[in-house]
């Protein structure tokens, strides 16, 4: 019967070892072939890995279900390791050994019944097909982060996350878009980017049916329906559904305007406001309605306009049930229930729930009368006719 080794994953980096036989001939290492991986041998392997830097930089060797450790040590090709160091032939042999192990694991995987997940978490009950995945999952509960970055000290629960993190320091971007050539440090970022080209929106809202290209955008959108606002301003207490809006809001208090127009020099706190402003200089209106042909400078204005044709009103008041085509109109409506009146007249102090109502009110003070009634227009026409 095959002996299962107690240590399932041993990552060995073979860099600059003068004599591989030092490890093979070590008394502690004899425990590998005699008794399997005992605690003492496990500690010795750790010490050997720490103190001995072997020559081959990256060789991942999984030692699983080996009847006798001596099988690899006694292999004629492996003798090159102890006699001549890691030669090219020995390097090739290690590659072949690794390839053979992976083939064995692949065969086992193919014979595993679909949906078979024999390894279960004793804390949350979640099940896994692979024991290694269970071990990685359990770090969520324990908070263990065994992998640390040697440059900034940040720690990770998964070795793959550490490898990806290292790209921040190296600037490496191995994943490239085959359509536009843009490169990314993470495969996930590339996948999200490619949806720009394909137009794919796999994440759909189960309340209004709207679809999104990114899961995070869907999560933020769903807060419109739930009314959840988890992000709060620490200066005025105003709350927001997404962190990005909170960051933009805080610039009101700091007065920061990081985005500047290169034509007139006007500065803005929000990049979107800068883009909108620049259309004043170009006069561009790239977004056209396919129903009536009307064009708009902003995509969101077009989307809001199209609801006139479709009759869609996706935003509902959670107090009275009234529905609206625009989110801003819903916010203005909700001030009726809250009694909020943020717009004040600087001459008489009267306050209003809507900015346009304030503008109309201020005409009382300045005497402006831009609109004439039907009666006034009719009277003017009659007066003109009599004079003639």
C-alpha cells in the first residue's frame, strides 16, 4: 500500500548549491526514506531550504504517493546531482520528473466524478475537490497570512496573490489585450478590459434587469434599490452608496481641484466634470438618440433622454412608491418627505427644496419677468392692431 506523505506540498528552489549530496547524505534526510516525513525531517527540510540556496531558480516538485524516496535518489540520472552539481542533463531530468507528476495528477483529476468535493471546512461547511484549496480557504477563518513581500512587508494568505503583488514593485505587465495592445499586471484586469471590446455585460440586476460589465458596478447599483449608503463623510456626515462618490464629495471640503482644462485653465474637482466642460470648446455631441435623432454631449444625458421614449422609470421612492426616470429627480422628491430645504435666498432667507424654485423666487427681488402669460400676449397683439 502506498504511503501518503504527511507534507503534501514541498516547493524547492534550487539555487547555488555546491553539492546536492550534502542534503541527500544528511543523517536527518535519511528519515525521508525510512520513516516518511516526520516532524524532525519537516523541520530539517525547512532549515535546508532556508540555508541552502540551490542553483535552479524555479522548480516546483510535488512529492505525492511515492513508495520509496530512494527511488528518485537511486535513479542513475539523479546521481548527476550529487556528482556534478545541477548539470543541464540533471535539470532536464527534474523537468521530466515534474512533468510525470503533473500527468499523474491530471489522470486522477479526470477520474474524479464531476461535483465530487470530499474535503469540507469544519467552520462554515464549504466543500472542495482539492485538499490544497481547503487549506487555503481555512486561512479566511484563521486570518493567517504566511506569504510576505520582501520589499514592502505586506502579507498574503495565498502565494499567487504575493506573485501578483510583486508586479507593483517590478512594473511587470505580462497580460496584453490582443485588440488594442494595452497591458495589465493581472489577468482579471485584462478580462474586465476586454469587455469594452466585446460589449459583454455578464452581471445583471435581479430587480430592474440592468446589466453591467463589472461585478463591483452591479453591487454599487443595487444600493439604489436597497437605499444602502455605507460610506460616510467624516466632516459633514453625508452618506454615499459608493466610495468613489465619497472621495469626490470630500473635495468640496478640501477645495481640491486636481483636473484642469488645457484650453481655458478652469479647474475641476471631478474628472467627469472636466470632460463635460471640454465639450464647450469642441461643441461635440457624440451621443445620438436612435428614436428622434437628438444629440447629446454626455452618454448619461442620452440614457436619461431615452426614457422619454421607453417610459422607463427605474427609480422608486421607498416611502410613497412614486417612480422617476432620473435619479436626481428621485433625490429632489425625497426632500418632501424629509423636509429638507438646502437652497436659501441670500436676500430674505427663505429656503427651498429645489434650486429652480429658488431661481424663480429671486425674480421677486430683482423685478425680472421673463415669462408673459397668454392674456398679456393677446393684449399686446390687440394694442398693436389698434395702433396700426
